[in-house]
């Protein structure tokens, strides 16, 4: 059955209503994004800076909506607690964290320059700190996995 454009649009709006109604973090990010975009009307941003802010806001909202899709799908596929499902949900949440750090980096560059006189490198420093943090987590996580595997091996006595 072929749907009309208006039917498809209604389904999309219904999905957006579901995310807004059921995801507190989406509402929080929507509020922050709204504040940033309203600020763009009162601060003399260049068109490129406005585009970066719009992109950053929508990138975070898209990440949160996609995270909701993953969580809902995993709840249907496997309603009971499962370690693999936890990993999938955690990875999806990590995706939102990455998009949020991107948005903070963009905000530090664009808003920081206009509001606090910061150099653009402040935004790069925010991003670099997150990358270093992620690498550190990865290294310690791998060390922990190796140690856990070592502890779970049968021991000869």
C-alpha cells in the first residue's frame, strides 16, 4: 500500500511526539538547543556560524531520537535483562554523548568567541579532552577485559 505524503508526515510527527513525551533527555536537549538558536537572533553571528549552531543542535536531537529507536527496538526484541542488549543500549547512549560533545565544541567556538572572547582553540580543546577521555576509557576497559578473562580461566591446582 502506497502512503500519501501527508500520511507519512503524520507518522513522522507521531514519532516525534513519542520521543518528546517519553524521553526526558530529548526535552532537555531541545530546551538547550532552543536557547542557542534564539540567541542566534540577538548575537551578530555570521551565516556560517549560525549554520554550525543549527547543525550541532539538530545533530544532538537526531542522536537522541536514534538512541530512543535503538532502546525501543531492543526492549521489544529482548525484554529481559541481557548483557548483549545492555552493550547495544550503552553504545547507542555513547553515540548521543559523542554528538553532545560535538555540540559543546561548536558552542565553545561560536558562542565562546562572541560572549567571552575565546579563541576557537577552546572548542578544539573541549573536543580533544573528550577524545583523550575516550581513549583512556578504551585502554582501561581493555585492560579490565583482559584481567576478567584471565580470572575466568580454569586454574590448575
